[in-house]
């Protein structure tokens, strides 16, 4: 049974994924941070694959953890995330090409991607082993050529036998070209099978004949750099078959001397399987991004329907207590609806402009209390971009505090002022929400508060490792300080 290290900071999501993977069947070990994942890799040799979230809260992010893990052990790493931004996806490609799975793509997609990753990993291990053998063969060939030059006319039948066996036994194609004329002088049987050219036909070809015209400038440049010893491997080189079709190879080359002339011997490794998988992965990511946008749009519409149903129920019910409860529920759903509307318009799930988000929430709460014309609102909110899940929590906090102010701080007809300040101080968000209305009752304590709105606010802040306090002074001001991963 293969063992998967699952790195996910959300405990509920980690539990769900653990149960899914254990049914299919994998053994699962969980790390709730990048640091914990690295520690497990150091102490546990049973890990076969790492499935890691990119956003791990305030801890080391998934890409940094993956880089450290892969330096320690060459394990397959698969990223699991809500992010579909091209920049983030590109960053994962630079670390590992084993996969990128968008969260909520479905159990079937997740399991199929993991199975494909294991197959790709095993295939690469096999190719690496073959490559090591080819490198050894290349070294023996070079040594044999040097030996031939040294021994002149001595008997070389034994060396020829070894050389021929290695050359012809290689599974990858081997091609030798004159570095000056770029004509081919030797190839093995595997190269003939790859291209469809017989050995005799290959000897009439040059480098120019083996690659598409539109790629020749790049291919020739790579050929010459290899000849000068500047690079060893030319990656993803397009190669023309005899029938005109194109396939791609990684070409590992080294310079050798034959008959007094410098030649370049290239080992051609077919990488079409890898390219096809990479293309399929990019297509899947694009499709998942489109699906995510559609889900956001549908979620926004669903919330609008729920709010409409609540509104209709409020019109039918004359009980003030019931109406207040339904009104509070509607306002809380509106906070989430506003966020999904912003995500839908932005076309992704990237960081949220908290200034714009708060402006929408302030307008929404104000519209809920139409008889507050004498109350002015002063807001000074910095342009700060915050990850979606943190923006959601801050939006709920602002909604609860503003709703309490409009309900209790200003009796009917009372004139007053509400102020909302938000600023960034290092990696901390400081949010002040207050008013100059009726003060808090004597003996008020946040620790013993029982109202639902302030209880929700306090619990969310605690979950985010933040603090809330009521500042001393004539005006009552709640100051919330929350450490956040802020997007510049």
C-alpha cells in the first residue's frame, strides 16, 4: 500500500480527504503546516507521494515546503489548491511537473490524478535509470575512441564488441553528427525506429533535415551550444519523422573525436508521454478555472434566491422578533453574496481588495436601516489585498459590528457619527469600528458577552489568532488586530 503525506491546514478538509484516500486504498499521514511536512519527511521513509495545499495560512506556504521536500527526497509532489491564477500555476511548474489539482474538482478527478502521478513517477524512474546507463555507455564510447587513437593498429576486436553492444542495445536513439558539416555519420537501430529512416537513409541527412523549418534557428543554436560544452541537454526538441510527423525529444549530447574530426553524439529520449500529460494538465486547469467561475456565479445567484425567500417570509410575518432574526440572517448572507459577486466579476479566486469589499458591505448595512439619515459614516480604509477566506471573515466582523451600532447606538432620530478605519501595519491588519452614540453598559466585558453578533465576532477573531478590545475614551471603539498573509 502506498503512503501519501497530506499537507492541509484546514482540519475539516484534511479529515475529508484522509477518509477518501484511505478508501481507495492509500495509507495517509497528515501535516497541518509546511514545517510539519518537512519534519515528517525527515523522520519517515514510508512516504511515497506528497499532496500539498499551496495556501497554508500564516505558516510556510506549500511551494516553499515542496522545494525543501524535493531537495531532501526526490518524491512526486502534487499541489492541491483553490488558486487558478496563471502566476501561481507557473510557480508550481518550476518546482514539480507531477500535477496541480484544483480543490473541489471531484473525487474522481483527484484519485485519477494521483494514479497518473504514480505512473508518471515510475516511468521517470525507469527513464532515469536508462539515462544513467546511456551516460555510462557514452563514457565507455569516448574512452574506446581514445583507446583506438592510442593503440593505432593494435587489435581492437574486444573493444569493438563492447562498443557495438552498448550502442545497439540502447533503448533510446543515438545519433552522431559531424560538428562542422552537421552531417550524420552513425545511428543505432533505436533511432531508426523512432524516425522511420533506415541507417542508410540517415547517412544522407543533415541536422537541417531532421527538424521543422520554423524551429531550425533554435535547434542549430542548441546544437552549437552543446558542441561548445555550454549545455548537456537540449530539452523538448522537435524531430521530424520520415512520414512528416513531429515528435519531441530531450537530447543529451557530448563531443567526441572520430577520424581526426570533432563530432557530437546525441542520445534522443522521446518525451511525448510527458508533453501529452503536461498539455492535459494545462487543459484541465483551464477547464477547472472556467468551472470555478461558473460555480461562483451560481453561488451568487443561489444566495440572491435565499435572500429573496427570506424577504418574502418577512413580509408575511408580523412578529417583530422573527423579522429581526430573518433580517440578521439576510444581512449575513449578503456579506458572502457581495464577495462572490466580486470574485465573479474578477474572473477568479485571487486576493480581494478589502477597500472595495468593505464599501459594498457598508452600503448594504446602511440600506437595511433606512431611518438613519442623521448618522454620518467616516471610513478610511487602505488599499490592501487579502486572501478570500480572510476577507470573508473580516467582512462578517464588519457586518456584525455595524449592525449592532445601527440597532443600539442611536435611538430613533439621534444624530451621530460612525467611523471605520483599516490599515496595514507590517503583516497585521488593524481594524477600528466605533461610534459616538450611546455608550456600552457599565461592566461590559467581551469575554462574557452573550449577543449573537458579538459572539460571532469574538469567535472568528479567536480562530484567526487575532485580538479585539474596547478602547478607553468617550467614543466607543472596537479595535481588532489580526495577523494575515497580505498580498502586495
